[in-house]
C-alpha cells in the first residue's frame, strides 16, 4: 500500500503500475492491494475472536471492543479524507499545521501504551491520550472545506480506506459471530451477499425504486465479501491444525479461488470490473487472487519454514496501522517538493517510490522499538 500510493504520483510509468481510471472496465495489480488488506482482516478475525473470548467470554464487552475498534477506523478514515479536501484559506488552522497535527494526535490516542507501569507513567500516558483527543476536537472545530461552492465543516464525503475497512470488518464480524465459526454457514453467507451484490447492480425496477439506498451502499457489501473470503480461508487453514494435511488445505483454497474467478467472469456484465465502484466482478476476482496467492505463502512459510525472505516486511506486519499513517505524515511535514522533477517521472520516480517504501519500513521498525505501536 505504501509503495503503490507513492507510485500514484509518478508520471510516465506503465499503466499497469497504477489504478485503473474510474469507469474503465479492468484492473491492475494495484487494484488488488486494498482487497488484500480486507482479505487479511478476514484471515485475522477467527484468531482474534478466539483470543479475545479466551481472555473474557462476556459478549457485551466483546462487542463494546468491536464497536470501539470500528469507530476508531471510521474516525481515522474521515479525518484522512477531509485532510485531502481541506480549504486551507477558509480554515482557522492552515493545512500545513492541521494535517500533521491530526496524524500525531492519532498516534497519541491509539498508541498501545504499556499496561504494567507506575502510577506516574499512567498519568503521563493518559495525558498524552487526552492531548490527542483534545487536538482532534480542535481540528474538527476549525476545519473548513468547499462543497458545491459553499464553505462547510467536516463531513464524510466518503469513509476513506480505513473507514471502508471498518465497515467491512463490522459486517463480516457480525456474520462470523452469528455463524459460530461454522464454515458452511459462513460460506452460505458469502454466497448470499454475493447474490445481493449482483442484484443491486442489476437494472431491475425494484432495485432502482425501493432499494436505491442499498445500491448506494453496495460497496460495503462488496468489501465484506472479501473479508468473509479471508475468514473462510482462515477456517480452512486452521481446520485440524495449521500444519496438518497441507496439500488438502491448499487444494481447497485453490478450488475456492477458481470458483470465485469463474463466478466473477459470469457476473462481469453487472458493472464490469471496477475497484472504485466495487463491482461484483472486481470483488470476486480480488478475492480469488488472494485465495490463490495465500496458499503459496502458506506453503513457503508454514510448511517449508522458508521465512527469511519476508523479514524486511516484519515492521509493517507488527505495526500495520502506524506504517500506513507514516507516509501521509511524512508528506504533510516534508513532502518531495525539495526533489528535482526528475524524481517524479519514469524510472527515477519508480526508484524513489522503492526507496521511500524502504524508508517507511525502517522508520516503522525504529518507532516500534521505541515503544510506538498503534492498536485500535
């Protein structure tokens, strides 16, 4: 995500290195990065739920935690979107200060502070969180943007990547909870949501009249389908033990991926392939690609214990939220305006994106070692 987001600002590179433009029928590998995030969220859900319930089986506290996590993702997503839409002239705080203040406040609020600490440390950490919350409130009150020629305050024109992950996480978690880890029930829910998504993309009069609101929110269903695909993959993986019958597990994952790809081919007439619109074909193709790629990783890492090749990615895996927020924080403070235009185009621009991604990974590793570890 760090790499492709930075690469998006580079000119004169092949089209397959960038998102397919809106309303164009097609997808590139870049259009699978966000779905891979969703798929990983789904794969993590069974492990996270089991771990949480093993510590505290109270369903009320479980759902309190889940809703707070979802709310955190929505808040982060909305603030990130509004940062990009900000009218710096109309706002009481200039964008050059507003944006880095938001990201620093987010780190202060959602940093995973140590639990076994002295009373003085507790006061200090609570003060830092309180400072972060106060900063978000001030930023909200002073924010202005222009919509349809009118200056307005902060509004969710869309939820942002993190917000979309939040909604998909919540929908899939509800399905997982109701299904009680039953693989057939979750698979049936995945099929049912896929059918609903295709229905919403149809031109039936019922959809355009009585289901118009659901049609506008169909993206959340599409994203939840990808998360549920990750849950199914996770349940297949852990059935009988992660290292038991690996060939059978890989076969089942690949067959499911093939089934999704074939289904995606047949539903392509319903909106084509579009990440921006979250069409049925894009949804199923993305899930299929993840379902095919993951068995390769599983075979290398879990079956053959070949892990060293991924060591450079460990900082992002251990501290993903911080790693995701570091690039926009860097852009808001430093940016690339000091670099010659030479590094914004072609091969030099591509290499800049590579170096920048490595820099972010190193910075994430350093901050993690210093105790900065974000957790919703």
